[in-house]
């Protein structure tokens, strides 16, 4: 009888260890998936903001060279593209030219830096892009 009790005790210890190991692996997997999806969402925000910066610089390249100034391209409040997620609410952002529009010579061109800023989960985020618009 004593031998059977020892075997049952070992089986019980093995079962508890197996359940603890399965719980540890499942918990770690859940945490990794949650953090990973958060990183994907944040990366998609930055990519959408980068696209808005690029859009603004391309608009400047298509405009008349003499019309490219801060007054003709003022800061704009807009929505960051809808990126999915559980809340499905678009984020508010501001697109603006930083450091002004600087005219350079040799060759004649203007250096433009466009930034998009927004707040996500209480943290200020910013994406910037610098481009050149050449005199045609």
C-alpha cells in the first residue's frame, strides 16, 4: 500500500508541474501576442503619418515654385488614417512645416521639412520628412 501511495504522490507532483508549465507557456504567449499587436498598431500609425508628410511634399512639388510658402501650406488638423484596432476611432493629428521653407541656391531649390504629430495613449508621437522642391 505504501508503494502505491508513493506512485500516486509522484503522479500528483507531475500533474501539478505539467499544469504549471502549460500555464506559464500560455501566459507568455498571450503577453507576446498582445505586445506584438500593439507594436504593429504603433508602426502603422507612423507609416500613415509618413505618408501624410510625403503627400504634402508631393503637393508642393506639383505647385508653382513661387507659390511654395508657409502661408500657402499652413498647418492642418486632420485624421490619421483609420488603422483598425478595437476602438476603430481615427486619431487626430496635425500636419505642419517645421523650420519653415528654406530657399537654397546652386541649384535653386527649396528645402521643406513636413511633420505630422499626434497623441496615442497619452504619449506625443511625431513623424518628419525632409524633401527638396526644385525650380523647373
